[in-house]
C-alpha cells in the first residue's frame, strides 16, 4: 500500500544555493537542497550579484589623456566648451546657460558618469564656489604616482621572488636561528608592536614554548619553527636600520633577507600548502602579514583562504574533540584570513569587487577578551567584556565587514568607492554616501572611540584608525574627480561640501601621521591609505590657495612641511615634472598664506617663511638662471649665419622678455 503524496510543495528557489554555485554542480533549488543534505552542509541561498556592464580597462588612462589635451587647448586659447558634453542638459542647467555669466553656478551634488543624469538645484545660491582642483594640470589631477615611501618604510624592502629566497648552499634550518637572547628580543618586539593588531597566536602559551625551544632549536617541531621565523620577520619589519644595528649588530636588509628565506624554508618543510595543522596556517598568515602589499602575498592569500576552508574554519565547529580554546583561535585566524583576502582584492587587483559573504560563512566575531582569559584546558567560554580589551584594535578592523552586511546603503557606497563611478553600474549621490559613512562613524564612536583612553598607546592607535577609515571613504565620495562639469567645463561645489572634503583629506593625512608615529607596526594598517596619499595632499595644497587662516589651516601647513622635510626628493629632483608641478602648487598656496600672515598679523617674511619654502624657491631660481645661461649667446659670430649681426635686426624687447621667462 503506497503512502499518499504530501499535499504541500517544497519551496523552490529561482537560483542555485551558495554551496552548489561555488562547487559548480547542479542544484535542485529546494530548501535545503539534496546536495547540501547529503554533504551535511548548511544550505544558504543568496541572490547573485547583478551583472556589471563591461567597461574598458583604460577608462582612467583615457580621462588622464583627455585632461592633458584639454590643458593644451586652454594654453593655446582654443574654445572647446561646446564639445564638452554629449548628454542632454537638465532644465535647471538650461536656465543656468541663459543667466548672466557672472551669476553663481549651482553645484552638481551627485556622483555621476557621462551617461548619468546631472542634478542641479533649482535654486542657485551664493553659497556655491568654483572648485580650484579642476584647474590643476593633468599631472596633479591624475598623478603618475600615488604614494611616497618614508625613510623606514617596510615596503622599501620588498619580498624577493621565491626562487631567490632559497640559496643553493643552504645551511641547516636550525642554524639560522639567532642566539637565545636575540630570540627573546625578537619575541618582545613582536608582542609590543605586532601582536596587539593581529592576535593570531595566543601569546602566553606560545611564549613559554619559544623560550623552551630557544635553548635547543633543532628539537623544535616543524610548525613551531615556522612560527618562530615568521615572528623574527615581523619583528624586523617595523624596525629602522639604526635600531637593527643597535639591537642585533646587523643591517635591516640582511636580517630581512635571512629570516624571510628561512620562513619560506620552514613553511615548505611543514607542507604549508597541504597542511591541516592550525599552527602551520598561523605561521603562513604571519608570513603574509610581513609584506601585505606584495604580489607574492596577493597570490598566496588565495591559497591560505582555501586551506582555511578545507580545515572548516569558515563554519561553526561542533566537534566535541575540539576545546573551546582551539575553537576561539580558529575563529581569530579565519577573520584575519578574511581581511587578508579583502586587502589583496583592493590593493593588488583594483576595481575587483570584494569577496561575497557566502565565501566566508557565518562564523561569529572573536570574543572581546584578553589572552589571559583564555587557556588550552578551559571547558566553558570566558565572560566577554563590554569594555576595552587587547582585542579592541582587531575587532575594529573586522567591524567594516559587519557594517557592509547590515547597512542597506553601505554595500552600494563601498562598491562605488572601489570601482569609481566610471566602473560600476550603480551610482550613489553625496547624500547617500554621507548617510552610510555616518553610520560607520557612529558605530566606531559608540563601540570603540567612546571607550578609549588616548593616553594608552593602543587606544590612541584605535582612535586614529577609526578616524582614517571614514575620512578616506568620505574623501572618495566628495572628490571632484567623480563629479560632472557644467557648461564651460567648470566644477562647482557648495561651501559645505568643500569644507567637508577638505576636512576629510586633512583628517586622513593627520591620522596617518599619528599612526606612523605610534610604536606599533605601521605597515599593518597604513598601507591601505597609500593609494590615496598623494591625492589627499594635492587636494589639501590646492585648497590652501584660498584657505589662508584658521587652526585647521595651520595643521595642514604643518603636515605639508613634514611631507617635504621627510622626502627630500620633492625638492631636490627638478627633473621629475610631477615633483616640479607639486612644488609650484605649494609655492602658489604659500604666497596666499604669506600675504594673510603679513597683512593680518604684521609678521615679517623672513620670520614666517619655513625652510622648505626657501629651498623650493632656491631650486627654481637656480633652474631659471641655468636656463638663462643656456640661452645666452657667447659668440657673436654665431649670429652671422642667421643674418642678425646688425642690432637693428634684433627685437631686443622680445629677447628681454624671453630671458626673463
């Protein structure tokens, strides 16, 4: 006798579940699907990302070239304004064209593409001003370089290719360990500068094991050996050359090459690409963090994520054989892997969307507890703090992922920040961007900044990072590069928008400076700002041409002075056209500042002019005098062949003006 068929129908989805889509197998689209039921996996359905319209990879290069051609036409007084736009202007813009040319022009307040609609307020107010950035040369608007390395920047010592890290005459791996006192010094530096912003290992447990192994490194396990060499590498990375010489009597270059190569050898010995051992994966991730911007890290980051997935780190583990301590360390490691993968997408493959949520599972946040609250033998989880702990900096970095998942506008804003309005299909206005970024600021203020004591070094760093992230996003959203120009090719902004953009650029530069001056390993959190570093400086210096007084203006000039003092090539290298253009812009901005100080405070030029301004002027005077000498004609017989031996044939006024130029 057959049983009757069920009257209800199973829910059928329109698309495959995340697991089947990732594995590229056919899904029956039920909930749960048969494949997930057989594999005992959690079946999740997530709407596929909308298809992105294909854009040419050279959009930004095309914009730079167009800007260059426009500058050339302006220099030769060629009117090209009638060819500027190909889209139909809005009604307010038509009114604007008919209005008097001296009347203020309204601002385009939405980030838009050439094919998007231009928004102009119906009411044209006097609060609108011309954006000075638009009139910069193409080299400054689209700088050929995006960052300048400071003296002790770890990225001045890039990781060499793998084939060069393993020499042919290889000593025994245990012979590459330093002596015990140096091992303990490396560990101290790691705990002070690196561990507070990574929290991948459990410091109390690992410290005891390292101290025991330091007396006979040949007996250390393969996984512990890999972790020790990775710690040496991370300890040397933030140190200056003088500090390395004073502490270890060797140069930084020698130490980095030695310990990077030793870490690779130790990882190979531990079969790090096929491992199932948590400690080996921890050593692997520490090695990647030593140089997060390199191409090698970008490639190996994908392998690290795959290893974590194969070890089951992306899902809540209910295995009774795993202690709570090991489960918590697995969660900490998985979230760091998530950050590394996102960094690799953002830094090494710009324009690529960040990984989707389904790739990372549904693992909870790490607990807000100190290392001392965790022990390998513990059975129950510790009581979580609602006040600052050692985990605060790490949790702050992870907070962005939760914000993207919970805020309805955050994902769209983040997409546009990554792709730019020329890349993505979606477009957001300034208002939507401001609303989403303000959400993140409120989260940071409530959960992190509001509980920090800035007198504690780690808390001071947390406050700086919590201000850098929203400021950098806001700078991208408000920047005039992504705004449409009105008739005549000009870009206009309201005073409020201009102030917001200036403050965002200044805050990001100010907080990066604070982070660099901290005792912590700065390359672990400032490298993400490197891509926007010079853009922010260029905008600030450009705006200083019309901002001449005030406390924030004084802060801006202090940052500009520090920039020139720390990077002498900006002054000395007169062959680099970009450095010369930046110096000319700086001198133009200082002239406005000088007039304000002389007129408003009665100061003398000599007393208020900083040394870097004098150096910039001297370089330009020397360059001009060299040009004059080159143009001078030492031998009058040279002119005979030109038929200009008679003074009456020479236009001396012309040559006088030319030599003055």
